[in-house]
């Protein structure tokens, strides 16, 4: 991955990866919600939103350090979610 990404390119990459986190977490919970009586849409929205919130928190913590987000910090934030698969 190129080191010198512009802020706009980083933002586009983060948004695309957030969508992937939402989908991955949402799809993983479809069956579990029905077992305990929660409708499918609510289960997907809850699981997807929680995944996005965790990544957003990790990105915010990386930004707090020095006011910048490096590619390494972005990859680390999203890498935490990938390890659950």
C-alpha cells in the first residue's frame, strides 16, 4: 500500500473498509438473532454498528496520539476486527 496517500484517499479507503466491517459483522449474526427472538434486521444493524463503533474508536485513539492517521494505524484498527473471523 502506498505510503503517501492523500487525506481524501485515506478517507475513501476508511469508508470502504467500514462498509466491509458492517457487512461482515452483520452477516455473522443473522442466525444468532433469530435463535433468541430478535428480528433479523435489528440483529444485523446492531452487530454491524458495534463493529463500526469499535473501528471508529481505534481510529480516534490513533488520531489522538499525534493528530495524524498513518496507514499503519488504519490497518491496525481494521486488523483488530479481522482477527475475529
